[in-house]
């Protein structure tokens, strides 16, 4: 059934992929989702590289999706160049994870663009130093920082979390 659906929509996907894009996006998020595929009797790891843009009108738009076998910053440079070729002249900022080389690839394609580290990835990195017993309580305690209405309230919350949890790597 999946093959039949894929065969039916593939022509539309091929038409959608190279479409022209807006010249400016106030925000672009880049990330990938991992999945396993059975191919020739083997289970292989693949990644769907996804570029999501927010238009000047505030609408979300999937700018690109490509499937690749691994997750490397050089692959992203190809996607960034594809965005340029399809008309994207400026982005302010790109939101990316902590993949080594990602920032350099973005700056190579868009030297003037800002780069923002994804908050979810920063939080996930913060949780890696928490022992298994605290994995449920720490995120709840950290919400006082993440959901703070002002910077000063966030800093106070961060001081409280540090006091409760010790000097854990909270701000990578």
C-alpha cells in the first residue's frame, strides 16, 4: 500500500521540490528526522533533512526535504545552496542544532545570516548530565527557566536550578 501511495504522489513531489522560494525568510529551522528502512533484506538508517521557513506573513512553509544516508554538515551545505538557487537571498536567523560544522556551512552559504542554536537541542544537551533518577524531576524544575517571562526571572530560576541540582552543564 505504501508503494502505491508513493507512486501516486511522486510526480507531485518532483514538481514541488524545485519550486521557486521567497527571497527573504525571517526565520528558518533546519533539522532532520531519523528512520529505519528495510532494503534488500537489511535494515538501514536514513535521515530526512527538513528545512522549515517562516514567511514574512508568519506562515510556516516546508522549503525542502531530502533523504540521505547520514547526517553531515556538508550535506546541509548542498541544501543551503539549493535554497539560494531557488531564490532565497536572506534569512534572519537560521535555527540549527549543535551538529559540528553546521554553523560554518550556514555562514559559507549565507555570510550575513544570524545563527541561533535550537532551544530543544540545548535542553536535551543539558539533560545528558542528569542521572536516571532525576530525569523526570529535572525538566519540571528547569521549566521555571525555560518559561520565564523576563531575563531576570530566568536568571533567578537558573540560580535555583543550579542550587538544587549542582553545577550541571546548563548553558552549552
